[in-house]
């Protein structure tokens, strides 16, 4: 197994969208004519000034996230990838772009494939037009299905689709219909999240006025349970709390986050994580405001919003929270390699408590090492499990 500390990813945040969705708390702003050429120049400049943070790792993934990066002209993507390739060979890399069905049109997809993009993550969210309207999305079912077809025709053989469950007033029947339509196109990967209401969003404001925007927990669990059974029957491996893949096609990029590998984040609000030569773990968030980030890049200034060195406690908790998201679980050896700490000494109390509650189980991996993982019940209560582990450190 590859040591996760020896491989890395590059994340590029494109902050522009056609319209702001009312549930969205990502760094994104609605704009008519995004400054694509300036953005590409600035990302290239940021990469050139920070590429040493990737040393001495091998880059295995490049991810264009957003925002709606399918609004970026493919020629600018190609320019960015050419610049990355001067430092990091990209031949065997997973190179993903998030695409909104409204902008994932045939010509764009053909050009993006030509530019070097080899994986597409399509924000379908739902195939029900009423739910899409409720979510404030600018696409409809027809466009979502057309994007999937166009992606196959453009030569994409690694496609992921995103779904949002548990929106008011959805039911299991909606999820059934979504999967009927989507699985017909055999996407290689699927991510499904329940709608969460973030306070700083339009939905957050409506919720404080008493509107019910998400289903209750029981309905959400019914939808999740149906989705899991249906995807298992269709041959998908449920490998992370919210992610499912055809065998051998887990998301390389997100797996870096869950395994504790370093990543370099470029663009407004992008996060980075890396270890320095002294073994200290750094976390950084870029300036979030797109115009201010662009201004700093043009002035050849660093665009850090904050940088912190993780304490031993934070590192241990982060390892638990990311490691337990994977259904394979976390071994004592992985925990020790990532944190320099002993899993049982550090979290024995929380492990006993969550095992007694039926949320976690302790087993032995094939080498006899201790293996900690979530039970099916723990999968549904992951936030409560993580809270138990965080309380040990208080
Ligand atoms: S398209 Fe995505 S990033 Fe843009 S506003 Fe909607 S949810 Fe947010």
C-alpha cells in the first residue's frame, strides 16, 4: 500500500457561478462574465510561488472545484495544466472537473477532454424538476441526462454524479426515480449527501423564520437506506460515508483528504495541507474574497487567509474524523504513521464508549493490527461518534 505521505493532490478553486444556490455556503459568487483569463494567470502565478510545498511528493490528482468550473474556457484549463506539468508529471494523474449540467454542453466537454481532463463530477443533485427548482438550480432533468450522454460521447470513461437527498418534500420514491434514470448511464462513481441548512445562506435565513426545508431524520435515513441497498445491488462499493464507486474507481482526489495525504490548494478560499521537513503539519486557507485574492496575485503577494500548525490534539482528531469516514476503517499503524501517537492510548475511552453504544467496532486487520471502524449504525450517526472522540480531548 502506498504511504499516503508520499503522494499529493492539487486543488484549484474556481469561485464563479451563474447563480447562487440558496443552500450553498461554498466560496462562490454569481457573475455574468467571469474573468477567466485573469483567473488562470493568477492560479499559475500562485502555483509557481508555492509549488515547493509539494516536495517531496508525487502528484496523483488535480481537481478543478468550485463554484462552477465548467464555466472556465477549456483553453484556460489547458494553460493551467501545462503550467502544473512543468513541475509535476501529470500523465498518470486523475484530473477532475466539477461540471454543472447547464454548462456541461457537448462542445465544452469535447474541448475539456482534449485539454487533459479525464474525470467529470456532474452536479446532478436531483432528477426531479420540482426539487431542482426548490434547490434554486438552473438546470432541469433533461439537461442533467443530456450532460451524462454528452460526457460519454466526448470520451469520458470516469464520471461521478452528485445527489442531494432529504430535501423537503422528497421521499424514497424520488430517490428511486433518480437512481432509475442515473444508473441507466452507469456512472463510475456517485456521491450522495443529505441537505444541510447552513446558517449563512438564504436557506439558513428562511429556516430561522420557521420554514421547514429538509425532511426529518427518519425520512432522511429511509432515503439513505434505500440508496445504499440499491447501489450495492448495482455493484457499487460503498467506501466512504457519502461515496460509492464501481470496483477500482474510488475518487483518487478525495481519498487523499481521507488518508491524510498533502494537498496544495490554489484560488480563493482553497485549503492546503502539508508536512514540513521538521514533521509539523500545516493547514492553510487562502483569502476567500475572489477580487481580493486576484488583487494579491497580481501584486505578487501571498494570498494566505490563515495558516496554522496543527497541535497533537488537532492532528489526532483530524485523523479520526477523516479515517473513520472510510468504511475500511483506520488501523493503529495508520493512526501512528499520521500522528506519531498510539490510537488506544489516545482514544481508548472514546473507543470503549462508542463500541458499547454500537457505533464503532474494533477488529484485527490481516496483519493482526487493531482496526477501528464505524458500524452501520455509526455510519448514520457519524457526527455523534466524532463528538465523542473530540470530548476526550477537551
Ligand atoms: S452551483 Fe454549486 S457552487 Fe455554485 S452556488 Fe450552486 S451549489 Fe454553490
